C-alpha cells in the first residue's frame, strides 16, 4: 500500500492532458511504440476527433525510484461539464491530481471547476505548466496565476512539455514524493468505489473500482450497496494496457470487476462494492443518481425506421446509462422518442453516434431542460416536453433549474459578455481580475437559457477568448409560457418551446423570421405564426414559387431536366411533410440559431 500512488490529471480542454498521459506511459515503458496509438487514453474515434475525453479509464504503470518499486495508477477524467459527476467520482478514487495549465493560455474556466472538485476531495495538487516548448509561452504570467489560484509556492510548480518530453521525469518524481499513499484498513469489510463502467459486447459490463478498505478476491459474492444487487466476482484484475486478471485486489488498489452484468443501468458510478456476507456499514459518500438535464425529441425521418431507431437507442444505452428515452408521439413528426441527456454535448454525441454507428437519419427537436410544474391542487411533476405544460387554469407555478456559471475572458470582452448574460436572464454575483487583462465573471443563470445558443454566442463575441463552465445550484420559480408555431394555421407541436414570458414576444418574432429563411418556397403561400395560447404574437409569410424550376432548362435538355427533378426528390427526403407544407430538418432546430 505504501508504494501505491493513485492520481488523476485535471486540465482545461486542449491544455495537453492526453498528450502528457501518453508521455507518462512512455517513460514508464507501460506501452511499446508498436502498441501506441496517437493517444492511448482516448480510444473512441469520436472522442479523438473532438479532442475531448468522454469516458474515463484508468491505467497502471510500474515505476522505480532509488531502488524502490512503485505502482502508479493514472485515472483519466472526462473533461466536459456534462460529465462532471463522473469527474467527481474519478477524483474521489485518487489521492493526488496533476493540474495542467497550458503556458500559452493560462488558467481557464474548466481548470478552476475541476480544481475545486479536487480540493473538495482533499487531493494533493501538483501544478504543472505545460507546453513550455511553444515560442509564445508565457511562463512567468501563468505561474503567477497558478500561485494566486492555489496559494502555493512558485517553486512547487513544475514545467513540462508533453510534446518534447521535457520535465516529464520530474513529474513522476513529484508524484511519488508529493502524492500520499492510499490509507484505509486492509482488515475492514470491503468497500470499493465504482468510479466508472464500460460495456463490452463479449463480457458485459466492466466496472472500474478503487478499493478503499478491505480486500476483494476472485469468486467472492459481492453486493452493490446502492442498487442492493448481488453478484459473483467472476473476474477481477488490474488495468494495464489490457485488463490483467488477478486473484485479489487490496486496499488502495485500482482495478476492474466483471460479474456477468449485461446492462449499464445496473452499475451506477459512485456505488460501493462490498461483500454480501460481511458488508460494510455504509456506502462511500458522494453517491448520486445521474439525472438527465436536457430533453429533446428524436424522430426517424422515415417513419418506417421507428423500430430500428428503438433498437439503436437500446444498444447505445447498453454502454451509456445516462441516456434515457421513452416513446413519444408528435402530431407533426409521428412516432419517436423523448430522450434525456446530461447536457448539450452529450446530446450532440448521441446524435452523431446514431448517424455514424447506426446510420439512422433522425430529426431532433428543440431541446429543453427539465421543469417542475406545481398545480393548484398541490401536485408537482417534472415536465420534459413543452406539451407537458398543464392548462394555465390548473397551473400554480413552474420552477426551472439554475446554474452557477464561471466565465474567464480577456477584459476587453467583458462588456459584451455581460450584455449577453443579461439577455439570458443572468445575474452577476462576482467579478474578479485574475491578471490585469483577464477577468473571471460569476453568474447565476437559468439552465434553460444555456441550452439554446449561449455557448456559440459567447465564443463569437469573445473571438474564442472566453471559457465557460457551470454547475447546478437548484430550481427557482420562473414565469414561463408555451410558445406555439403554426404553419398555415396548423400547430406544429415539435416546434413549441417553453420560454420566459418577458422574452416571448421577441422570441416569437425571431422564430418566425428564422423559419421563413429555412422553409423553402412551395406552390402556395405559407403563413408562419407564433402564438401563446390563442393569441397570435408574430407572423411571417413564405411566398409561393412563381415559376416551374425546370423552366430554367429552356425546355431542351431532357436528361438535365430529369437530373434536376431527381435532385429535388433527394432534397425532399430531408423534408418532413407537415400538413401540406414541406419542412426541412434544420427548421426543427431553428431556435438554436436565432440572431
Ligand atoms: P487534452 O484536451 O487536454 O487531452 O489535450 P491534448 O493532449 O489532446 O492536446 C491538445 C493539443 O495540444 C494537441 O494538438 C497536442 O498535440 C498539443 N500539445 C499537447 N501538449 C503539448 C506540448 O507540450 N507542446 C506543444 N507544442 N503542443 C502540445
Ligand atoms: Mg484528451
């Protein structure tokens, strides 16, 4: 136990976490060149493309120093706010954290939010200035920022380059010297934290665990404290480049357990594994059920694909327990599913996986957050869909989720960022200069305003020089109304949104303008109206096409004419027929692109 070091790496996206992890594996000869892919710890394609780590993994390294042998377990953490609960459980499995800061970028919003999680869990923090090889590195300034943030000594900061390998041996030395060895009682009843899990199509669910107390042996009968289910530990082992089976895992060890579980929903991150016959008194602190926060309808473009879509979603859920879905039908779109996601990135990932891995053509409707409706009778329920909105006569009030948002930016952009946040109903609670030209703004804002187009706008008004992170702080009463969209007088349920009453007028107007841009001209005029209840609040018209498109072909060339018609037909595939109006797929997400 005294020669084990369990640590994670926390960093803002692109500050070099994966590259550095890769270097550590190199230097400790954990992987040979032949085995090495570009970045070992990010092994999903999608992940590599987006440069983010979606699912956390762990890897064990052997390391020798002054004749003493050490086992280092690196626990990788997902870098995005949508997965912050998983990050918190990975952090809980460690005693130390490498805090990586890009020497050209300085401290960013995620650096801070992940750092807070690490500090809450009493981790030893080793600050590392990374990318010092870059000519535009600004080591002195960034070191000052780190000292301000951590209150550490400037000499505690290591400097490294994941690219050249400079400073990497010193990082390993620091891990051994500064990260405390695990503590815990080897003779106590078993208590192992599940910090992650993964679906394997041959073996079922592999749960990643950190043994906090006691020992687990192959073949033991174990119990999961929160789900209360019992299993046999069919296989346990450590995580090298591949899983290596072992006879037992002891206090302080990090490894995996396979116990014949077939679906991801049975294994909950944060749960505690104990023995059935000699159980621990209580589970490890910090367990929570992850709850989806963002909901959207997902519909097949071709209604015949409904069953295929269901099968695809079921497969996706096998390895992603945080995805939820239930059948839903829309008058406009037919049969589909209401899906729950952890956040906007999670939603995009699922959409992309449906497209790439399952070749499913889907329409995703406007996302909304989960609201709590209170009726006059005193009932309360969660609304995941604008159509859940109760009749105004029976509704008492609605509550909406609120977040605390941290934005770090250059001071020249603060004015426009404050305007943006204000337009999103944000209230500033703190403003702090990190250096003379970098500011941290703290806001309280409704989550519902973030799911629309906040992040894109933030990026564009700050020319990319703003980082953003948030966490939930609870629900607050909100004055919400349901805005409906009518096409030629017919309501299109899939285009309805819940919106704050004060913004409804301008929102309705902009929605109609946007839809007018997106809906192509057809053989007749199309009236687009925004309505709250029976009251029409905005209107636009898409004028009918005057001339036949094929007229362009001067009557002559018949093959060209046919090609044009075929092209039109293909285009139509991406359209949905609503009443007599053809509506393109992107119109259903018009709300995300409002000016
Ligand atoms: P992550 O998002 O924190 O995992 O960051 P990555 O490890 O994927 O690195 C982001 C980008 O920075 C990649 O293009 C890396 O090649 C590059 N990078 C990482 N570390 C260094 C470094 O020390 N020096 C330089 N010049 N580039 C680096
Ligand atoms: Mg990465």
